[in-house]
């Protein structure tokens, strides 16, 4: 079977996404498995790696981008991200405050 | 009978260049509606993560994540889901370029097998934990753990059932436009679950295994 150039381009996009996802996941697991860092900085780094990986997934697999038809999706994702951050932040402020007061 | 065949939806990889404007607007609004559903689902997961985060360390004398989590099972579950996302990319590309139906069936089948093995591993993990006496009622920590991870597992199971339904739709209708849009929605759902899993393996498993 011969592949046209556009098929190869699409395959490459998914391949790049997959390779990046595997690499980022591998680094995260390696940091924890080999205990390369102290727990606290290690957790900060794997959180950042996870954030990068979510972005890679959105870009390569879900095709969210600044281009026209995908831009509405991007707006929706960003709006939802703001709502999620507000709800997470509110939950944490209230519950951790309650926690310290109960101690 | 093969259903709607004209105006062909050429770019099902979510980019719709070259599609007649009217059909294109319809497809875009269909897909956008599904995005709205996904984002509401993301809210549910975000709040389950919030509850989980507030419950970290609340073991109530019960088992701790360091005792219960297995590094290799978390790793292989992650590998399975990531690979299944990649193989679903094969489905999207095959649809976009009007490949033969056997390619679509093949990639969907591979994705299904990987997803099914993921669910099997997770069930095994849960039954092992139950066997060790780590049940949801032991502590606030374990309650929130089981709700969060089982919620994701439930979504994956729904995705698997959806794949079977797509197989049935393909058998009945062939690959017409509606079936293609359904495949696009399923793809969004599947890739979205992968994103949720990235958060789970980072915040739940890797963080838990550090202790």
C-alpha cells in the first residue's frame, strides 16, 4: 500500500504526539521510580510535565489550535479551564482553611 | 443500503476544509455540542480531583497509597491508554482519507482491545486492593480514590460499549456522514479520557507512590 503525502503528514502528527506523550510519561515515571529528586520538587516537576502532556494531547490528538474551526473549541476549553480553576481554588481555600481551624 | 453519501465529509480529522459550507456548519455544531458535554464532564473530574486532593493523608489508620499502589500496574495501564489513543488516531486518519473499511475496523478493534485490557487491569487492581482490606469505607482517602479512579474506569467502559455500537452502525449504515460524525465524537471522548488519565497517574499514582 502506498501512502499519499497528506496521509503521511497526518500520521506524523499523531506519531509526534504519541512520541512526546511517551517521553513525558517516561520522564515522570522515571523521576518517581528512581527517586531522582526529593518528593516535593519531584511532585512539582511531574505536575508541570503532566500539564505539558495535556497540552500535547489537546494539540496533537484533539486538534485544538488557533486555526478557524478549532478556535471555538479552544475558546470553550479556555473558558472551562477558568471555571475549573475557580472551583478548584474555591474548594481548596475553604477546605484547607476549615482544616487548619479544626486542628 | 448505504446511507447519505453526498456531500462527502472529507476531513474528519476535525478540520473541515473543502466541505460545502452548509454541511460543514452542521458538522461543526454537532462536534461543538459534544465539546460542551466533554467540558461539563471535565468539571466533574476536576471536582473529584479537588476532593481527592483534600483527602490526601486522611488514612484514618487504614492502608496508605504506598502500601496499596503497584508501580508497574500504573505504568502499564498508562502505556495501554496512551497507545490506544494513538491507534484511534489511525481510525481518524483512515476516515479522513476515505480508506477501505477494513482499516477503520482494524484500528477500532485494536483500540478496543487495548481499552478492554486497561479495564481488566484496573478491575484486577481493585479486587487486589479489596482483598488486602483496602475498601472505600476504610478512610476518606480511599473513598475519594475509588470514586475518582472508578469514575474514569466507568467512562472507559462506556467508550468500549460505544466502539461496539459503532461497529454495529458501520455494519448497518456503512460509512456515511452520520457514522463519520459519531466516530469523530467517539475520538474526542477517547482522547479526552486519556487527558483525564494523565492527571490521574500524576496526581494519584505517582504522588501516592512517593510516600
